C-alpha cells in the first residue's frame, strides 16, 4: 500500500511543475499534462489545509462548544 502524500510532498511537486512550465521547454501536450497535474496538486494542498483548519477549530472549543481564540505558543514557553 502506498504512503499517503503529505502537504509538503504536494507543495514540493507543485513548485517543480511551476518551474518546468516557466522554463517553457515542454511541448504543448506535455505542458497541458503538467498543468493538469499542478491543478490536482493544488487542490490536494487546499483540501489538506482545510482539514487541518477544522482540526484546529475543534481543539479550540471550550466546554460549551464555543470557539475560543488563543494565541499560539509552542510548548515550554
């Protein structure tokens, strides 16, 4: 079973695709294929960010279920 790609994996691949497209060395068909792959990677990044945002909101709910805004402070500070 293949390991699920992380946000960082998708972002890194997207950056490479942008570089390839900006270089302008690809044939039209290959450029379109890479563009489609970039759109897919961008959607995956967006989906992962949305899921992370939902998880953070759940962690910030108080006992009554209301969102509490708290400043981020790494542990130990």
